[in-house]
C-alpha cells in the first residue's frame, strides 16, 4: 500500500500540488486524470521520490523506490544504446538476471537497433517492457498508451489486468478515457494541483459525461466552424 | 548569417558561465589548453604527429556534419553553403595556425580543402548502423562511448605498434594516454536522474559498481598495448605499469568527480582539482576520498540511502 498524506509541492513560489491525500492499495489499478499541467507527472515523481516535497508518502514496502516500476510519458534513451542494452541496464540496476531477453520481446521490437531511432510508440513499448522485466511490486505508468498502436494497446491493457491479478499496485494516467475505464478500479481527478474528485468504477460513465460537459462547454461553437 | 554566429558566440559564453569561469578567462584557458595539447602531441609523437593532428582537426569539423543539424540550417539560411564553409574554417583555424607555427606548410591547404569538402558530408541515419560492442553486459558508459569513439582504438593500437617498430618508448606511453583520454570522455555525459534512481543499491555500492566496471573495461581496452609495450620494452615494465596505475587512478577520479557534482555537470572547482591531480599525481590520494565523500552525499538523495 502507498499512503499519501498532506502532500504539497512547490516550484519556487508556484504551488503545483496542494494537500493531496490518497491511498493506493495492493492489487488495485488507479487512474489519475487532469488537464495538461494539473500536476499528474509531479505527483508521480513525488511518489517515486524524485521530487522533494512537503507531506508524507509512506508504504508497507520497505524501500518503495526499489520495488517501483516507473514509466515516463517520454522515456529517455541514450544516443547509442540498443533496445536490448536498455533492458539489460534497467534489469542490472535492480539486480534482476535476465536469461533470454529476445524471448520476452512481446512487442516485436528491433532490440538490436539503437533505441533512440525508435518511433514514439516503440520507445514507449520498450520503456514498458524494461520496467515490467524488473519484477516490481508497484507500477506508475504515465501515459502508457500514448503513441502506441492499436494492437499493442490491447496488449498493454491485458498486461495491466495481469498485474492486478498478480496483486501489484498500478497507478496510471491517460488522456484516453476508455483506456482508464477499461482497466481502473478508481480514478482520481486533479485540477490545478488539487485532488477534486475520487470516482469508483460504477460511476465512470458519469465522470466521462461530466468531463465532456465541463471540458467542451461551448468551446466548439466558439470556433464557428463552417 | 551574422546573427547565427553571434548566437554561437553567446552559446559558447553561456557554457563558460555555467562552468563557473569568467568568459575572458575561459577563452584564455581554451587557447592555452589547445597550445599545450598540440605541443604535447608533437613532442611525444614526432613521426606521426602531423597526420594525427590533421585527423584531429577533421574530427572536430565532423561534429558539425550531423544530418539533423544541417537540414535545420538549410531550411533557415539562404546562404547555407557559405555559412557551413565559414563555420568549418573557424573550427579548423587553430589547427591551420599551429601548422603554420610549426612550418608544416604542405598540410595547410590539405586541411583547409578537406574541411571545406566536409561541408558536403552529412552523417545520416544510414550511419546509424549498430556498431558491435563487447561492453553490452554492463551498459551504458562503455557501450555508448565505445560506439562513439571506436575508430580511435585502431589508431592508438597502431601508434603503439609504431612505437615498438621505431623503438620510441614515449610514443608507446602516448598510445596508453590516448586510450585513457578517450575513455575518460565516456564519463563526461551526465545521465538522466532516472538511470541512477533505478539502482537498487546504496550510494557506496553504486559507486563501487561504477568504478569496478570502469576499471575492468578500461584495462580490457588498454591490455593489448600494455602487454605489447611490456614485452618490447621489458626494462621499462615498472614505468609502464606505473603509468597504467596513474591512468586508472585518473579514471576513478573522473568517475567520482562526476557524481560529486551530480545531477549537475562538473564545475570549475572540480576541474581545478582534477587539473592539479594531472600536474601532481600524488594529490590523487587526497582528491579521491574528497570526491568519494561528496559523491556519497549527492547520491544518497537520489538512491534514498
């Protein structure tokens, strides 16, 4: 379990996260939604311990960082490292010995080519694969479906279901609501750094309707399209 | 076009400021550093120096031939060809001046012509061929670095071979120096925090692993030269091994210096300490523990140690 209490984050004087209180339980999938700049990535970075913050983030796992698989929106790759070496690097970091990486290449990635030459979707798949092979207890996926083709989308969704089955905790963000409603048990909504809503699975349809209404409003009419 | 060069000038100045050096001092240091390195090369490798120097000059220019960069320049500047020629000539100018100073006049038109011809070269994706590396098991410094500098090693090995043929021991030492200088550059790159954060190690164990990998791989790359020189100049074996040991110490210092500034780049104070170590190697005894303790402080935050 990961428990966040009274979490505040400032960049200079700017308040990016304000009094966040959430509990993420084992064996559950959590979605975090919000507009660009609402604080989702900062929240993830705080949980991972990559950002200094005010407030408490505790876990029943002794050192959460060492059991946390973190996938960024845009995974960063060195200029001359192959996909296989990237997976090797992240596995070495966690002390996981990988016998045959090629056999685990479920996305059919060109693992012997430089990762920096991959397309956006391929980079995402490589990042996800590397994090999964680290054998973590918790996962944070920031936009795991971003740029990924439709076939791989299906695979990613199934992977997330499998992680739940295995009792892992998954926290993810996505700008595609259906990907969250398909996988999540709960969705948290962030607005300007504040947690404004917690929605359970039974109310997802309601949330989607509400988001459409609030987000779209009369903006389309304002375009005066002809 | 004038704005472009002004911008390059401003960007260079910013690098000095970021490094903590006053701009004027930065240019003076750069000038003296260049002269010192050139003198050193010519004093150690009398036979091949001019060829190596020519290659070094062209290597500096080749950095500007990246396809993405050139496509960008071409789309923004009408006088693209002129700009590229001026740019390459500016980079090659110090080498031309030194050739002139040394009286190696024949190489002046050669390096200028080759530098101008280099404006026609663009390193594209086809050049992105995956270069095999023996260092895949423990990425990333050596696997990435080796791919970027693989062509230096045959040159260094050839220099060592030449030193044995002509019986020039100093030239042999220079080849070891060249190999280590290249390997030190592998640690100039500051990786994203994620790649340190990912390690399930304490700060101390993280540093030990980095050092062990660095020393092991560096010995592997320098072993052919050390072995060949040891056999050919066996009376100087002690000196060769001492030189190797100092080079390894220097590598360890650079690794520790890098993490003592992490996640920032090394700054002036670290640079000064390293330079002192080069001039007076026994100083390493003090510098290494200092950088080690500073690195532990920096890494503890990221590794939650």
